[in-house]
C-alpha cells in the first residue's frame, strides 16, 4: 500500500494542552506520525511519497472562508498580542450566547474553537495545509492508480474539525476534504468509516444533511467521553441526509467482542450503501494501553479490522486520525493496513 | 455603611486558571476580599458582620436545580476520577452540538461551564454558598434596617453565572439571587447597575425576558473583551423584558471622560424606571492598573461613581464583583462606597 507523508507535520508541536485540569505536553505530538512512518518502513508496507499542492480551494469546499483565513493569521495575531507562545482560547460561545465574530484575537480563538486542547503554534498553518494536501494527494493517487487502497499519514488529525470549528487536535477535516474531492472528481457516493476512539463530530456535522456521503462512526459513548455533545445513536442525519449517519457509541471498557459486532453492523450498512469509494478515519486510540482512552482492543484486533474493511471490496482511502499510545501506534496502525493488504 | 463578609470565601483558592495560553494562579484570589476588608476597617466605613444562612431555596429561584446539585458534588466526583486537583473542563457544547447532560464528571464540567478560568476546588461549594448568603444577608439588612445602603463583600463574584452556567470566576449569580429576594420580599421593581469591567452576561441572561428587573451594564466592548459573545448595544431585552436591558459597551482605553457619559445615561434610565431597590454589581477592574483589563479609570473616579449612584436617592445594595489590581482593590472599592456615603 502506498503511503503519503509530509515532514511538515512536525511543525505542529504545541507546548501544552488543557487536560485533566492541567496543561500537559500534548498527547497529539510529532512522534506519533514518526513512529507510524518507521513501522511502515520496517515492515515494508509499500512506497512512501510526499504530497502535491492542491491549494486552498479543496479545503474551502468544506471549511468556511472566514475560518480558513482565521487559521492562517491566528498565530501572528496572537504573537502580536501575547508574545511568542502557543495560542489557546479563553472561553466559548455556549448556549445562550450570540454567535458573533469578535475583533480581538482572543475573541476569535474563542469563537472558532470548542476546547482548550488544541494549541495554535507558529507552525500550525504549514502543518495543517500539508496535512490536507497529504489527504488530497492520497485521494488523487487512489483514483489515478487504480490501487485498492492508499494511506494518507495525516497529522494533525481532522475528524473533530467542523466547517468553522477547530478542537480535539484537529483544524482542517482531512477526511471530509478528501471525501469532497472524490465527489468533485467522479465519485457519485462516498462512505466514511470512522474507527477512532472519539466520535468524529466534525465529519458528522459537515455531512449531516447529505445523502451522497454516508458517515459511520464507532466510538466511546459521548455520555462518558469527549466530545460529549455529539455521537449518540439517535443522530441519524437530517433533511436529505436522513438515514445517512450511523453512530455506534460504546461504553468504557469495550473490548473486541462488543466492538466487532458494531464494526460488522457498520460495514453491513456501508455494503448496502454501495459507495464508489470508502474512506477510513483511522484512529488507534481504541487500543487497551491508550493513555487518554478506555477501550480494550489488542494489537491483533487492528489487523482484523483491516481484514473486515477489505472484505467490502471497495477502493479504500485510509486517513490517519488519533492514537496516543506512542510506543504501539506504529504497530497498531500498520496492523490495520496490513490486515487489509494480506487478503 | 454596613458590610457583610464571610471568611469562607478563602476556601475558593484555585491553583490555576487558563489565561493568555497559560495556566496561571487565578487573578481572582482570596487576597482580593481581604484587602477590601482591611480598607473598610482602615477608613472606618462601618460595621462588618457575618452572613445568616438562607439555605438553597433563594439560590434555586435563579439557578436550575440540576446545576446546583452539580456544583455541590462536582469536586468529589472530580477527585474520584482525577485525584485531588482543581477541576477544569475539557471542551464545550458550542454551536452545532447538542445540549445533553453527560454522565461523566468531565462531561458535566463541560456542559455547565463556558470557560477554563474557573477552577472547582475542594472548598468551592462552601465558598459559593457563603457568598450567596453574604448577598442575601445584605439584601435582608437593607430591607429591615431602612439604611440607605449595604455592602455585600461577595467572593467568589457572580455576574458571569447564568441559570445553568458557571465561568468567569463566578458560580452563583449573587446579585441576581439578591435581586430575586427583593422581588420575593415586597419590591415591585428592582434595577441592577453593573459597573464591572466585564459584561455581566449571566445577569443579563437570567433577567433578559423580565420587566420587573432592569439591567444596566457598563463594560468593555465584547468584540474586544471577555465574555465576547454578549454585551452588545442591540441587546435590549426580549418578550416582557423588551426595553429593560441596557448595555454600554466601551472600547479598550476608555477613561473617565467617555465612561462618565455612559454612567450618566445608565443612571438616567434607572431614574426613569424608578425601582424600589438598586443593586450595584461593584467591580473595580475598570481601574487603569488592572492586570487583565484595558480601561483607564483613576482611583478618584470610583468616588465619583459612588456619588452619582447616590444621587438616585434609592435604597442601594452594593454586591462585590471583579477587580484584580490587588494593591488598589481596597482603595478603589471603598472609594465607591465612601463616595456614596459622603453626600
């Protein structure tokens, strides 16, 4: 399987995220992608190449223009106001507040985010545009090559980002940008399977009223886990999209026995939908040793996930999302890809 | 002027707040109230006494039952999940998210808050119930004594807290609780004048559809300043409350020349309303040396604010809100009270 990778991801290297009441070095760190890349090379999964430059138009097909503009200049404005530190927001326009865009940089950080775990650094803009290009290059390669699968080793991840919201380590929603690219380049129907531990709220929000993109997500139950306020079973899509959003929330402690049943149901729905392309939001934070998660998957379970995804027989674009057990992120990620390849 | 004060405020002594991208010792700290108390005694403003116990019913007249229950047990639940640290939330249910109440303590912190600057500590519950009692005791004393004014030295402050939201150092909205107590005890109409640097979004949200409580707020413009998403001039009340909410947002750098014009307009509206009682949300973070604010009031300007409030001729209940220039908070606060007294 071909992997797309850009070293520019290393420029997203925040000092802190707010978690468990503390500012800790971000769990979402450069070493994650490096370890996945090392494992790809170690097992000889396939060639690795860099991204092309697709410009911002494909990103703007998903994200609002003002949001993209904000991200481009946010750290410069922050630096002018606060000095050369990472930018974190101050507060959030929750229920009862107006959705107005403030002038000040602190106000705009607050407007465009929904957590304090996602620092904007001097290198964020370069890293997130590279990450989107990694996704887009993978999409184009899958289409042009006729290969069964391509892996976009995106970092920062994307699935929490909505049209005009960043958070959860995510800025641009790479998988949504790639899905839209497939739609704009000949695919009539696209499915996204999100196996990250956390609900892909951003992808759901973006695709919620669309029937041309089926979204299926397996994740920790939002009543227990981040992002808390989306990811319930009864969120099934709206308007044109009614019936095209499928959530499988599972309780803390979920292991393969329960997980695999949800996986099979999700895969069955994708088969029924019969998309031209399948995208996979590939997170491995369902792993039993993940430091911020509460599922119990074993390393070999990721191989089996790859096998079952392959059985759909679809052109498949894997797009990297989360996974914070640094030492095993390479093994677990590549297990899924190799599971797909082996059959 | 009589002051109500409880030493229980000292139990709200958080380790950190998230501000300017860092976790810093909270600007809202015990020394604030201590310095105000010292200055009261130094100038002999009047007697100081402790609060009575009004129970939770008057608090529940303003805040939702589930919100009050949450605050009571939040730190115990946090400690069970995370150990004996201060509780800070993780993310927030912003636009596009559902307003569902999660099971997990992290999820409920996220649901009930709108910033990460307001730690819940082991002592928070005791401190906030004491602070509400300080406000209620002041209200009852004003009514029973026939005095022209009473000062409730509340800490934590309250004006950012809404029916089921805490943030901005505020948990229970002391001034709203006191205003409701006046309404429930014979006052037909009550006005609240908020002179804190920050918009009193909580008080506005609570009273927005009511004509029996006039809310007038002078504050930094929300397009520049926290809380960013309320406090605009065009927020004038809703339904029954239409015309009974009056905001004077002012730009960074505002000094007495501009401030005093807004003050006079606000006071004129209160005079026209002719309430039975005036409550003042007394913040002194409009001071030129305030470390987190951008107005330019001088210490003697607070004396003049007190004089102009007094000129309304109304029974007046001063309720302490913000002010973070520790060294001058006593002088500035007592200047306002003494300005009221001198005439």
